[in-house]
C-alpha cells in the first residue's frame, strides 16, 4: 500500500514528497589506463573517465574522486565532469627504494556510487645512466616480417605482440601485467589505416600482450607505431600495406532515379561499382543484373564483369506499365546488392485517398481498415497501374507494398503497426503523384481493473471520492522508471501529466502526485480524485505515453477516509500526528492526555468554505478562506470518543488532505498503541477509515 513509510506521499514543506537523487549508471575509462612511467615523474597521458546516467547520457558537473591504492599521488586536472561527462587527473609515481624494478598502484576514480580502476606502473631507473629497469620487447612483427600486409576491412592471422618485464635484482625477468598496448598510423600516413581490435589491449600475467590488427581505409602503404605503457616505449616506422579486401559492397554510381516513357530506352545506362568493405574498387568481379518485377522492363548492353575501376553497367527499356520500376544488381550468391529505381510516366491527373486515413491501432496489430486510393487521368480512372505504398515515417509495414489498380482505378493495401508507438505516415505513389495517409500506433495501455484503486493514505481498497488521494496500481504504469517521479508544486498545484502518465476520471483530468516503480506488483500512480466528480460510478482512463486503458463502473462514494501514517522507532506504523508545539508524535514523544493534537487524513469529502463555495480540483484552502468537511467527523481514541467534536479543516498546504484537530481524552489510559480511528458520518452511517494507533502518555 501507499504510505509515508515508502516516501510515496509526504507533507508539503514538512513531509509531502521526497526529492529524487541522481545516480551514475557507469564510470568508464576513456584513456590513460595501463601506463608505465619513471618514478617521480607524472604520467605522460592524463587518466580520463566518463560518467553516464542510467539512460546512457553524459552527466555534467559531477565530482569525481581520485584515490590511490599503492605508492604515488594524483594531480586532479579536472575535478568535475565537463559537458561530455568527462573528468581527468594525472598520476605521479612515487620514489622506489631498494633493489626493485617497479611498483604498481591502482588509481580509483569514483562518482555517485560507481567507480573505475586504473593500473599505473612506476619504474626504477639507473641513477648513473638513467636506464629504466623495466624493458619492453617487440616480439612481432620482427624486421623480417615487414611490411605487415592485410585486406581492407579485414584482419590477418599474425598479430602485434609485446613482452614487458623487470630486469633488476630479485625482480629480474618478472613479467609486468596490465601494461597497455596501442597501434597508431604515423603522421605522414594518409589513406590506409591500422588499429588494434578493441583499440587497447593489456599485458597478461606473463607480461605478454597480443593485438589483433584490423586494416581499413584506402589501399596503399604506410607506417605505424606501437605504443607500450602509454608512451613508455614506442616502436615506430613499421611498414604496413592495405590490399583490397573481398567483395563487400555494390555502390550505385549513376543512372538512378531516371524518368522514362513506356517502350523507350532510358537516357543513361545504369552504372554500379564493385567494392571491398572499405570502399576500394574491385576489378574482375562477376555480377548479375535483373528486373525486380519481371515484365516491367528489359535489359540490354549488359556488362557483368567489373572493369579496372570496378564498374559494371546495363541499359534499360521500360515496358508498358506506368510508375516506378526497379533494377537490381547483385553478386552471384545474392548476398550483396544494390537497387536502381526509374519512373515510367503516365499523363495522370491525380491520386486521391478513398478511405483508411486518420486511424489508430495498438502496436504490433493491423489497422482496422485498409488504406485505399483512386487513380485518375484525363481519360478517367486508370486501371492496371501499379501503386506503390511505402511507410515514410514511424514503424509499420504495408502488405502488399505494390498494388495494381482495378477496373475503377482503385488500389488498397493493409497497414500493420510494428513495435514502436507514434505517428505513421504512408505514401501512396503513382508516377509523380503522391498522397499521404496519416496513422498512429499507440502502446497497449497499462493492466488495471476495478481492483486497482486504493486509498493513498490508509491503503484500503477503493478510495475514489471527490478530492481524495487515490493510488492506482497496475503493471505497465511506470515502465522504464526506477523509484518514484514526484510532481512539482506551484502555489501549490500539481501537474496533470507526470512521467508520461495521465489519469482521467470520466472526462475530468486528475492532478498527479507521483509515478512509482518499486518492483514487481509495485507500479502505481498517485492522483487526486477531481473535486467535481459525481457518483455513483465513473470510468477511469490511465494513459501511459500513447497507450491507454479505461476501466468502467468504478464506484464513487461521498467519502473514502484514510489516515496518513508514519513509521515509528520500533518499525511499526502509527498515525501521523503533531503535538501543540508542532513536534511529531512518536514513541519517544507521545501525545499527552488532555492536549489538542492534529493529524492528517484524506477522503473526508469535498470541502466547503464558510460562504458556501466548494474547494476545487488541485486546490488547497487558504488562511483567509478556510474550508471544512461537509460531514460530521467522529474520532475514536483508545476505543472511546473524544471530549469535543473534531474539526476537519481542509489543508492550506497539502492538496487533497485534511488537518483534523482533536483533544486526547484526559481520562484515557497511557499506551504505546492506543487504537485510533476516524469515521465521517454520511446519512447517519459511520464510514470508517483504516485502523491506526496513537502513543499516549
């Protein structure tokens, strides 16, 4: 149920609502990991991390804390994240004492409960010669293995491999793990590219790192360098050559989107180019030219073997059909293809929508009616003309996509909404004429029923009465939300749409307090029942994004009392009450016999002012215009009545809530759990709210 225990509701200014706290979904290393550096020197590259939220967006202005586990210190160059969510620091290696070659430290970058670890290696140097006591060896490629040759867009069997190890005293030949290995083209290399798969690899427990090379760019030769431990050791001027890769693509060069007339050769031939995955032309490749819809065109002067520039071509003569025709060029297996389109013109006068426009359907279902068009020419309706239906925006499919007009010049097709909600446009095209159908796909609504409604304070089922606070439970109410999204108060007023959720009672929109997802069976929205709502029953519609569900015949009662409760020190819920000094009533601060206390409730009916006017939806009372419940209110304390009639005043700060003032009986017994109850009297009948308890001294 909904209670202050779970921070689903609070009191304005004191207990009303809890604010959401942002948190990081990830702290990711961007660069600077695995560096090897001389002791007492700063790292040659900064350590950079990126902080992102749960939606994957970068978080700016977040403080990143850098801590060192091991010898060394950090110099924070950028303590808070920039607009790209990035922060950076440098590592300064500590002095190494004794006869050891190296030390390793872990630098932890932390933000909002997440962290990332850098491994930094500090190296001892010979005090006389300055020679470091950690060596990096290039095991492959050796001089005799150069140049390194690979296909554009592909890899080779051999890799770049290094070994990093110590060479001093008791650490001699000891492998060094977690040192980085990267590969870059030299600055004078233009066109061909070479990289490690994954960009950066690290040495293992044996001090070995192996980089699988990926070749790209244009064909040709260049030079590359191998960077070990950041810039600790650089092996440069290594030759590599990118050769053409396997047949990977067909690119349209010219001849696409021409206009033609029936039976006449198109002005320009269709020209395509065979390419590898990196876009380099491939000569000597065999292709197949074909008309996508047989009978709509014939081909001639066809070149199926690519020339020295990778080019193939064909000429096209349209048939007697009007509208678009398509010519496909593909490899012999059909796995690679490109499609040319030409338009065969007819002297048409128009295309007109007949039916099917402005429909709505649930995602992954067909629209109820097909979409239909009428094709006309100067001579009247046009039969045997192909109309192409195409989804131009939104997610949907048409079946069939190409339809031939009947004897009346009409064509129709079915539209099926796919898995994304939103507007859908479908174009119907014949020749140069286009008409557009505007459709909409919506999400299925949340799963709710007449049993989904609960008093938002007391948690009992029901709770639909004018101005009352009600919690509506159902799966699909808060998809994609973790925790609660709470509405903002303005003078005070709550939003009618929150986290893409809307609630409508009959035709009356309801102001929303919060939308929450606290786990299985704990998705709900808290709303104020509109003050103007009348019974005995209503329909309730809950909209989530473009999806909606309506429940009919939800009972509406004049009152639906519920007492706000607070979790006390012993973990038990008791009435949320205030003593005369404004302090909370708790086990440690119980109510005193004979004193006047205030407690909070909802569902005591639509409040009325002294001048007879009624409090409206999304309103509070005001000090200059107080309002009270229209019903007599009875409060029971310790299974007995109270010395006076309780006063139920509509709150001046909490929408939908009443502040009830009552005197604790002077002769009642002390108790940590004195029974506490409230009951408006409607037509001489007591309507009880949720039972609660009150600590009394």
